[in-house]
C-alpha cells in the first residue's frame, strides 16, 4: 500500500470517527431527554401507563445495546487508526 493510500484511508477513518462521535453525543442527549420524559410517567396510573412504561424500558434496553455496539465499533476504528499510523511511520 502506498503512502498516499494510507493517508487517504487514515483521513477517512478520522472523519468517520468524528461523525461517530457526533452520533454518540446526539444519542446521549436524546436519551437524557427521553429519560426525563420517562420519569414523568411515574405520576401516571393505570394499565395503559404500565404498558407504556414497559415499552419505554424495552426502548432504553435496545438503545443501550446499540450504543454499546457503536462504542465497540469506535474502539475498533481507533485501533485501526493507530495501526495505520504505525504502519505509515510518519505519525
């Protein structure tokens, strides 16, 4: 692989990392807002409220699972960036 190709791959990975950071930041902000709304469900009573709480809890579970996957992919991306930098030797 030539140096130009490594630089291009590195630039693409660095841009992807920035985009992933933005996505993760937005997910966390949205989750915070959703949890604030969820906390308000505690004042609701009845079977409908219970069903809605369960649905929201399932949503949070899936959100957490997807967030963990994104964090794992980010770490893999950071590892790839480090390997490219080491292989290139100029970083």
